[in-house]
């Protein structure tokens, strides 16, 4: 996950979840993830959880290709 614009300096990329999917050569499987607003929030300096409005980008395995984007609006 990447939050390109945040009021707090955050890691460039954050791991939200992972699944190990064994595949045989040439095999493909569909994998789904659910992302909660809680996993998109962070704890600010005062110790309160905060969810910011704005774009959030998602990546799978390939750190260059964006596989999804959402717009967070409270």
C-alpha cells in the first residue's frame, strides 16, 4: 500500500497482508483481499488514530505496477 500524500511521514510502502499461493507452472489462481479502513489509518503524534482523505495505491508482488487505487473520503 502507498499513500502518496499524507500529513505524517509514512513508509514509502506498507505491507497490509500477504498470502502464499502455491502455483504449478502455467497455473493461475484468483486471489482476493479485503482492506479495512482501520488498516489504512495510522496513529498520529497525539496517539489518536487518523484516517486521511485521499488516494491510496495497492501493489501485488511487483512494486512498480499499481493493481488498484481507491479514494478515501470520510
